[in-house]
C-alpha cells in the first residue's frame, strides 16, 4: 500500500513523501479494515506538516485528520459495519491507501453518498452544526455573524442556519464571493474592516446578534465582538492570522461578553458513540439529499502529494483539494 510519511517537520510540500508500506493486515477482534477512497487536505493538516499543530507525534509520522473509505474486513464482535460499507474514520493518520482501526472509530455513512462529499464529512459539517447548537439557544429569526464566511465551515454555517430559520451576517475579505454565499442562503454579506460594526447595524436594521463565529482571530475577534449584543457569545475556532484573539477589558467587564473556543474532538467527547453516529447519520443524509454540499477545487493521486500540497496553499481557490489513493474519485 501507499502512504504519506513525514521524516521531519517543515514546508509541507518538501517534507511529505509518498512511500510504499506493508499492508495493514487482517483485523483483530474489535477492529475494522478499509480502503481509503479519498481524503481532503485541511488547514490542520498543513499545520501538522509544519510541526506547529497541537499534535506533534514522534517522527516518522503520517498526517491526515479525515477520509472516507470502503470496509474490506471486520474483526470478531464488530456489528455496526460490514464489508462494502462506506465509513469515515474518527482516528488520524489517514493519508494512506488502507487503514486498520478500532471499530468505534469507523462510522458508517449512507450508501450512495457522493464520495467527494463524503471525504469532507467528518470535520467541517459537525463543526458548523455544533457551533450553532452548543453555545446559544438560537431560535428561528435569530442572527449569527461569522467571519471567513467563504471557507468550508462558513458555507456550511450558512446552509445549516438557513435550514433552521437562523439569519446570517457573513464577513469575508473580498466581495467576489458574495454571489456564491447568497446562493447558499446568506442573508447579508460584508467585507471586513474597522467600521464593520457600524455597517452590520445598518444592514440588519439594528438587530441584536447573540452569537459570533470567528475563524480569523487577532483583531478580527474584536471586530466581531463589537457587532454582538451585550452578554453575547463569541466563539473562536481558528486563527487564519496566526494571532491570539483580541479581547478588550471593556467587552469582558462592561459588556459581559462570553469568549469561548471550539474544537470538534472536545465537543464530540461529551457525547456517546451512539450520539456521535446519529450526528453523522443525520449530516450524511443531508449530504445525500444535496442540502449540504462543499465545493471541490481539484483531485490528485496520492503519488502527486507534493503538487496537491502546493495547490492547497495557493490563494484564490474555490473549494477543497482532495487526494484519491486508488483513483476511485476523479
């Protein structure tokens, strides 16, 4: 089989190499073996390659936070999946053509699911969903504001919020994506800037906004906070700037703002295995029905990992970069 190996941390396209490796072997009791159909290249994976992600295992190491695969064998005692089933994997090290994992990490997804979309199911859809449900009790008609609205998570926030009757203010760095976001159901689209709060008040007619989602961090956090009602909640789930969130004493003390953070693994760990599977079953069904859809920029064979990594770090893309180890996805 083939897999991607890092022998050092550094520039992703220079340190990630496709190598031949032994097959994973037959599953032991309580294990599942599957062939990897496709995996996306995520920002966290790029940080992993650089050695600045929160997880930095001893080398050599294999990256890969998510994938979709087809089960080829199951060990004794495994009943929730069978050979032929499509699964996503809750464990890491997915930049490979084959995996052998603990059964609880193999989560079934609906048959017939578009394979490119299924490859992107594990992280971004539940991230968008849980940020809309786990911080504020949002009701139909409520407002949410988010930056990085044209990101994969941002687009899913728009789609899932629209389905719940929640209105969205969507902040981006450029206005050429406004038409795409509006087509997804965005209510308001604005470019970021120092006068953001004033323009948000004007665009919403002075509506109170209880929840802000921040993927940019740095000064952008403070700009989102300025758009929220007193005692509102702002959730930072990424740092495109590489900076810490900017939080003012006035926002914390005088306005009573709640500043919090989101990491999918932490929020999933609060749930039982059955609850986690139910979340993915629901999101998978929405994906199957076309209600959830993420754009794909390009697809590469695993041997071309260098080119794929260069592409994913290139600005101006409109979608995810995927890798298909077996060429099943094109």
